[in-house]
C-alpha cells in the first residue's frame, strides 16, 4: 500500500498513479474546471482576472488547464496565448499546430534513423563473431 499526503488538502490517501491528489480533491478540481469552462462559454470576452474572481480558481490552475489543452479561448477573447517555440498566437496549449507538426516529424525522423542504423549494424555483424559453445 502506497500512502501519500494530498498536495492540495494534506489528507493521507492510497496513491496509485498521477498527481499527488486524493480522490475528493480530484473531484473538486473537475467541478472547478466545469464551472470555468461554462463561464468562459457564457462570457467569451472575459479576461483571466475576471475568470479567477468569478470562478474562485487560481491563475496557476487555469494555466495548467490551458497547457493540457482542456481549456480553449475564443478568437474574440482578450486572452492571447503565444506558441512557446515561434510566438504565433494560439487559442490553447503550448505550441501552434505548425510547431507540433514539425516536432512530430523530427521525432519520427529520429526514430526512423535509429531503426535503420540498428538494421545496418545487424547486417554488418559477422555471424562467426557471435558466442560460441563447446561440446563437452
């Protein structure tokens, strides 16, 4: 049994995986998220200070939901997010779609290069240079 203290309320709980938050706090955070989401949908031109005040949440929590791409702001919103890589204006997340695509391509290329290198090494290896067994 893996007991930990909840990082939000301090109560002990049986930790399984994910953030150090008990089930009660996870439910409370989800309720807060739904309230914020509803408020943003009803008030698309609301700014962060207004959302914080009306929904009683922290700016840090709102930023986390935006980074996780759970919250998305409308194009009319005064909240302007920028791509962390190129600086383009985005509605949610950390990166624009172009930068995400380039990062995914780079990752795919890296994996493909490594795979082909391993195949070349395997093809070049001498079958006689492997492990040998002596019959006793």
